[in-house]
């Protein structure tokens, strides 16, 4: 969960640990959520202050380093994670049942 980009910006992760961000399903879920809320040319947000830094939704995406993210890629990664989990669970149950007999 640390490598999802929620607690730690992806630019702050050491280079030798960046591969952990690519296998973190939390990252794809978080990035997909942020892109669905602040992406797709969303209009400017309302702000009561005179100078509001986060008035533009693109600023949120840039702050989390998700400006070049692709929503479809995040959904595909989550589907792959789900299928892999189902296959592993099925194999574990089949192995467990075979050893009980």
C-alpha cells in the first residue's frame, strides 16, 4: 500500500524499489479513482479564495504524477490482478482437496 502513490509520491520512491509500484494493485485502484474524478477534461473547480492552486483538476493529476495515466490501463491491470487471484485460489483449493484424500 505504501507504493500505491497514496502515502508516498511515485517520484520519491528510490529507483531500486520502483518495480514495487508496478505490481501494487492499490496503485492501479488509486490511479483509476483519481483519473475518473479529476481527468477527462473536467471543468475548473469552484474555489472561494482569490488564488487557488488546485482550482484546475490537472494540478491534482500533476501533483500525484498521474497526468499521463490511462484509465483503461488501470482497469486492465485490476482485471489481471483479479483473474490471477482467482486462479491462485483455485489452485490452492484444488491442492488442498487433493491432499485431504
